[in-house]
């Protein structure tokens, strides 16, 4: 089975664009893909150990919106 194959019990991954559109509609701003990646590390995957430039980090005041989007798309438990 290839890594992109989706089984009946597995949802396809949520694209950053879907997250961006949902946040824009709900909160009125579009998060940078670097911010989404940073929040994935914080809330879903754990630290990668890779150095992160300061402007790649999601601002603390925006993290709750990204975290709520993760919940909306079923990526994070309530």
C-alpha cells in the first residue's frame, strides 16, 4: 500500500488551505502555513527537533484559532 492510499477507516489528511479558509471565515485572518506547521508540532506531532526561525512560530494570540480548526477537522480530540 502506498503512503497516499486511504483506507475505509482513515480520513484523508486535512490540507493547510482547508484550515486557512476555515480560520479566515471564522476569525477573519489567514494563518501562514508556517504557523499551522508550528501548531501541528505543538498540539499533534510533538517537536521535530529542527531549528525554527522566530517568524515561523505561530504568535501565541493566534494559536487558539488554529487549535480550534484542528478540533473542527477532527485532528484533535475535544
